[in-house]
C-alpha cells in the first residue's frame, strides 16, 4: 500500500472502527496527519495568526476521526481492542501504543476478522 492509497482508504473508512488495518495503511496515514498539521500551522503563521490558528484546527478536526478509526483497526490486527487508544493520555501509554502499532498483526483469524492479505 502506498501513501495515496492509505489516505483514500482511511477517509473512505473514516468512521469504521471494525476490521483490521495493515501497518502501511496506519503509518502512511499518520505521516499524512503530521503533514496536514504542519501545513495548517505554517498557513496560520504566514497569515499572522498566533498559536493554534484556524487552519491548524481545521486540519485537526478533519483528521481526528479517521485517525482514531485507523488506530483502532491497527490494534484489532494484533487482537487488541481499539479502546486501548485511551492509553494515549499517559506518557507510558504512548510508548506501549507505538510498540503495538509497530508489531506484526496476527497471521490467523482473530475476533476482529480475517488476516489481511499482503
């Protein structure tokens, strides 16, 4: 999966918290999220807004739900609930989530669906 395919899939499934997601789908979309936030912040800076201007907030609102959905689907790939994303509110939890998102998914069927074909 490439960058544009990942963005397309994530926005098509922007509110789908079921199923599984590939590592490439998740990480390409996270790159897109960072680029969108930086672009919004840069536009705000160039237009003279102070911190957290309008463009940055618009970018954040647009990518929030798809980002949560793909994060949940990525956790499902390793047999974990999407609710584990609540660990993101803790410092240690961020590290745990990154390790889980980087790990390979289950090679067999789990309660969230069939394995993803590579």
